[in-house]
């Protein structure tokens, strides 16, 4: 009897692991979440395949190795916050969720204390998604048409997103970035990483960026980038992707 119960439990666990999941509002990030990511060695990234689309797919990335001469040096930490406790909240009054990353400590000769400096990103969270509202690195940048960074989707869903950012402005000149993207929830199944095995929904996003300049309201196209893409594997309760493969503007990087 014990063996039968154990076998039934194992079979039930396997069925649950491979069952199709639905990402809902409870799976979006909340203030207080800390996302610790591990960057992958760039040599692997150049030949890394995101795997197949479809139903009940097994994506095996168990052999991935960290970059940067060891696991400890490969960590990338992102902390979700209430915007009101951040230093630039007044510039992003519509934001109800923010995160900080790329933090470092520097001694202030004014306060004579160690001060923390970070890059801050401001978002708007609703019942359907998390939208990118703007960010502060060396100055304030606000999307006048926001973009999705965590859409709630089910397998088979398609979402088109058009965003717009004025990243430079003077009396007579404006530099504008238009971002057109299409996201498809193209697969569900099980993803294996060196840390864990998870039931996941995969969302593939392709992105086109039009970089334009307006002088006295006359526009000209500076460049077009149509090779950007993202693969995100979303799982339940985590609040952020369990795995990401990308070449994108959103992450401000040109590698996986």
C-alpha cells in the first residue's frame, strides 16, 4: 500500500509539473521582492538556442554556466520598491511600483557618510500587466507612451505594443525612440535551469526600434533596428521570469 501511495504521489507531481499554467495578477511583482539574476557566460550565449515552441515542451538549460569568473561575480540584483520611498518619485507621479539596480556605495564629503547610488526604473502596475513608465540614470526619462514589461498572457495569446520615448529635448530639437513589438505566448511546459525545474509559460517578443530626430517639428529617421528579441519563461508566484534570453534595448545590452 505504501508503495502504491508513493507511486501515485510521484505521478501526480509529474502531471502537475507539466500542466499548462496561467499567469495571473498574483504572479506580478510586488514591492519588497528582490530579483537575483545570474548572468550567463557570453560564449554560451552566442550559440544558445531558445528551443521549440508548442505545448508541453521541455526546455533544458541545465548546463548553463555563469559568467564573470564565478557565480558570485555573475549576480545581478534588482529590488522592487514603493515609488514614494525613492529619490525621484516626484518626477514619476503616476508610478505605483519601481525598482532599483546597478547600485554602488560612495563616501559623501558633504554628509561624511557612505551614500548609496542606484539606477531607478518606474512602472505602473494594473490588473493586466506591469508597464514601463520611465527611468532615472543620469537624468529623468519618461515614456509618453508606455511599454509592457510583464504582460499577463495565456498560451496562444498575441499582444502588440507601441511605445514612444523622447530621450533628448531642447528648444528646437527632439530625439525620439519609437518601439514596436509583438509578443506571442508561444509555448508552455517545463524549463530546467541549473537552479531548479519549473512549469513555465514562454513569451517570445520581437522588437523594431525607429530612432528619429525632429528639428523645428520636421522629422527625419536616424536608424532602424529590427533584430531585437526577447524570450521570457514565466512561472507561478515568482514575480519575474525564471529565465530570460534577449538581445534588446529594454535591457540596454546587445548580447544575450
